[in-house]
């Protein structure tokens, strides 16, 4: 097969391309249009790039990470199936006409959005994310254990949100109400109750207060929901390492420079050359899931397990469907349980290593890029 590959910037690109090669699939790359440090999804330049590639012919399908309406339109006109693997959360689709085209196949990693998308008429399917276990293993082996070994590690954004800045102009009563909503949502995993709580009257009152302060700003339901879920995630990711650092050596690898008490703050790590070593050589890797993910397995979970690392994660519906706690990974449902399990596994090395090995084998068997690509191709057949 020959795949027209619309290539956007993503940490998943290299793993995808290695899998395409292993499967004997030729890829014809159409690079995203990038100017002034950002990518543009719909431009005359991209239309021309697509036109030239499609005119040359010989393609059996088109593929991209996330959905691009301009690619969908061009493929529809050429009669070419278009697979988009939705790997972002949240993912907003602005052009609903484009996504409903019959040639589209939206493959979504988070099954929690599937029914919602199908109800809108989107041709949506469920395909979890993947890890390149073979590459990660080889990459970790090239690094020195001493450079990465620590009791506990966390990798990724601390999600420093604009919540404080955006809510600062609001009345004390409104801010207290929003804080109560945050606390309620923080206790609920797998679904967001925020859309039900943000009535039209409530949103109108928030915007009235902004206008009253002379602030040219309007908040809508999706924007406020994302802001608050991001804030909850940020609080989780700051509190957890700070709590554990009271007793253990904890490293956080992040582009966020906010200092955390007792935590060894490191800069971001390269996804392919350094990240696998962090996960492989850290005794415990912590995952606190971005709260916009409803049921899906976060990429970070598969990255950790696929690097041979021991994982302690919050529960997600799909994690519990595919992995057995205490056998292939471990989960925590509260800060108390997180602390207790951290203490136990740091003093039970044999059990910890056995779980890490089993988690690696599970990902190697069921969550490779090769398996994901085969599954997506089956949808267009």
C-alpha cells in the first residue's frame, strides 16, 4: 500500500514512520505548513501541496495524526479514504461538514468521546495509542543508569493554567462557587460534570462581571471546562511530587520552571533519547492523567510501560480493562494510597521489577504502532 501522510509536528511521528516501514507501507509525506513558529491547518499552500501529490496518484489511503478538514476535502474529491488518529485531548472539530464526509475514518484513542462523536454523525472508531517498545529499549540502554536513577520520577507538563488570572476579576462569591465546582470535579474521574453545572445563566453572569470590570473577555462552556480540568490536573501534578519529596528523592522533568518544595526540578527530556532512560531507571514513575481524558489510556502510561518502567498511575477505565493492578502496573485512588504504595514498592524491589517486566510485555504484545496501524487499515477495508 501507499499512504499519503499529512505530517504535523508530533512526538509520535518517528514511531509511526518506523512502523509504516516495518509493515512494508510506503508513505508519501505532505508536510504541514509552518510559519512564525506554528502550524496552519488550512492554507492555499497546503491545498497546492495536496493537489500535486494526489494528481500524481497511486495512493491507497491518506493518514494524519488528528483531523485536518483541508485534507479531508481533498481526499473526498479524489475518492481516497482518509484515516485520522485523534491523539489530542481535548480535540475540537470546527468544520463539522468536513468531518462527516463518507471517506473519513476518525480513530479516537479515548473511547469516552466515541458515543458523543457518533451522535453527531462522525464516522468514529476506537483505536488506543501506542508505544515503540523496541526503540525505547534500545534507547534506554544507550544511557548511563547513574544519570537517571532516582526513587520517583514524573515527566511532563505541570499544567500551569490561567485559572487564577481569569478568575481574579470575578466577585468573591463567584470565585468561591467555582472553587466548590473544582473540588467536586476533582473527586470524579472518567467524566466531566462541568457542562451540566455551567448553565447559560451562570455563563451570562460571568461575562457580565467581566464587562462590568471593563475587561474585553468572554468565556464559553468548552473554554471554561478545559480551563478548570487543566487547573485540576495542574494541582494534582504539583501536589503529588511535593508530598512524596518529604521522604523520598523525587525528580520532575518538565518545561515548567515552577519550583516545588524538596523536588529536584529538571528540564524537559528528549522523547526518544532521554525519556526512555528516565522511565527505565527510575524506581517508580508517577502518572497523573490530564483530566480532559475521559476513559482512554494516556500516552504517558504506554511510554512508561513500553520503556520497561514501573508505573504507579491514577485509574482510567481503559487502563483497568487492559491491565491488571499489582501484575502489570499499580494504581492509586487517593493521596493516602499513593503514599502507601510508594512506600511499599520502594521496599519490595523484586515485586516492583516483576511488575515492570510484565507491563513491558503487555505493551509489547498489545499496544505497538504496528498493531494500531493494522487496526486502522481494517476500518477502511
